[in-house]
C-alpha cells in the first residue's frame, strides 16, 4: 500500500482563508430598509465601536461555509469505527418519516385529540423498547444516553427512599464509561470501583466483597466496553439483589444483543437505551439525541412523567406515574428522534433487528482476527460488537503511540477509532465496525491498519508527524488546553 508524502498535502486545504480575509470594505449581502420608526438613543448601552464583522457578499458566505462543511466527517462520508459509539449508517427513510407534515408541523401544546397519531407512535415505541429490553415500563423523556443514566439512577434512588432505605454507595466497574461514575456522583452517591477479572468481566469475588446493605445499585454495561459479554452476568445480578440493591444496565452496547438476549432477562432492573446508537438516529454534533429508560414493574411508579398510555376505548393519553420523580425534559423528549427510531424498528421488523446484532458481532470478530497478528488484542476471546487492541508493544519497540496511529489514519481517509479507552488497557484502541459496513470496507480498513503497523516499524517519524493531508496539522494539545484560542480577533491597525 502506498503512503502519503510526509510534507506535501495531497489536496488543497479545505478550510482556505478565514471569512474575515474575504471580501472588501464595500462588500455587503444585506441592504437594510429605510428606518420607519423614531430614532431612540441607547445611551450607555451603545457600543463604543462598531463590531468587527466581515464585509462579504452572499456568495462569499455560501462558498465559505460550503468549504467548511466539506471538511466535516460523518457516517455518510466514510467508515467511522469509533468504539463504543455505534456510528452506523442512518437510513434516509427515517429522515423522510420525521419530516412528514403530521409529525414535523405539530406543537406540544396541542390538545391530545389532535395529536393521536403522534401519541400512538410514542406508545408503539415504548412497547417496542420494552420488548427489546425485557422490562415492562418505559419513559421516552431523556434527551441523551447520559441523561438516561441520570434518570435511571434517580428512579432507583426514589425507590430506595420510598422503602425508607436511601443507601449511600453505587458500584461501578473499572471498565465503565466515564459517565457512569459522574452520574453516581450527581445523584449524591459514593462511587466504588469494581475491578475486572483476567477475562475482562467483573471480578465476581471482588464484587461480593464490596456488596452490603449500603449499596444502592451496580451500574454495569453488558456487553462491556471491552466488547465482551460477561459470562457471570446471572451470578452478578443475583449477588446484587441478595443485599437489596438494584442492577442498572448501561445500554450503550445494546446493538450487540438485539433479539438475542434481553437485559431484563439477565436480572437488570433498569436500562437506558441510546436511540442515536442502537436505533440509527443521527449521532454526534451535540444532538439532538434520545436516551429512553426501561424499568421493572417495581420501579415503574417512579418514572418521570408523563408517559403515553392507552384508555379502555383505545385512545392515547398522557399519564403521570403515581410516585413520579417529575419531569426530566421539557414536553415529551426529542420527538423527531423518536420518529426516526420508530421508523427504523418498523422497517426492520423482529427478524431484521436480530440480524443487526448478528452482523455487528460477525463484523467485529472478522476485524479482530484480521488484525490480531499485528495488534495484540487486549482480551483475545470472541468479542461482541467491538474489540480493544493494545498499542503497548508498538510504543515500547518503535516509540509509536496509539495517538500517532490515530493521526496517521486521517491521512488514509478514515476517522480513527476510540483511543485510550477503556483506561485499563495500555495504549488502547477500541474498534466498532457496526453492522452497516460491507466486508470490502472492513478489508480496506484492515489493510490500512496493517500498513500503518509496517510504517511504525520502518519509519516511526512518519507517524510522529502525521497527519499530513488534513486542513489542520497536529496541534500542540497541551498548549491548547492551557492557552485556548477560541475566537478570531483582528490585528491592531488591520482596518477590519
């Protein structure tokens, strides 16, 4: 495989000039109409000097932002193997559905009888997610996965408080997503870490040693962030329940088990579901997202309200659970995202949803085996939807870090995998191919990673300087943190 020249970019930089460097003083794209109201003095609120705005035409603006947009990378641009993020392709039929006038044009303050179709969709989504989760009650309010975590743990806290036993601690595995301990702290609990065993699962003996009547819950991702299904899951949840605690499942990796097994059947009491991962709604860019929460019947009375229910005569209505923790989101959540997820589920059907998990697991294991000789696998056993490689040997032998590999991947046109997570793996690189990529795509990606491994052995400095073809080269990340430069400012005397 050919490599890029280390000094000459292969294409013109996409960012080009700054917007302030375009146009001229006499350029404008808006002509204000004549003033037809009395002039009012702003007094002390008036600016001392005119704002430093760019003087450009409309075509300058259009071309500038089109150029910037073309520098973005997404699942429509190319392979996006970001581990633990499930960057799968978003079917365009989902976009069509959420833009139907009957969905896009309604308002949350409309009377129930005028939005029965929207409520029916939400009720159907609640039912579908309950079936996937193996848990009977669902709220659609949370706006993201971490928001779902917060909602689920607040529900658990309300349950324990209602029992007269609020408890003090929540257990979190050492391989957990960072949002788990953050959520625990936000809910007022003490975070207690549980170590992993030699096979990448929860150390069952260590867990039992930590469990007592002060423990409110265990937060566990299954499959976990190492891409491994915990072989002791039934024993884990049973041990948690023996001390009166509850088991919370972080649903970040639900894509791997759809239609195969259900968190409720594993003994979990609560689960959040990332619709923007498992059910193919748009992902990234800060939202909007959705993180519905499914719970057992015992926790159902404490869910945030309202949820959608059905009356005896078949009408859909909003219902607030009897001991609800209250709203966690304005109105009924991100409705457009809910429409997309519902469309995705209905388009696939039960068999299609199961095939999602099958293909996701197959793709991950195919890449794991193809890359295993050049890149040691952290826990080299059959994985689920993702796997974690370790670059520790490459760092020791060639002085090349996982960060260097990630930067070099950009030169080949690939978004890098997740790096340095989980924290328990030396020089970690977490790869999740998802079910939507072809074998040809997986082979091309594997060929590139193998080529980079060869480059690391032959010319480490090539990787140290990467990337070479991106609009912005490698930054001094330490300096950027200490002295961030977040806004453009005109130079004195520039006349802008």
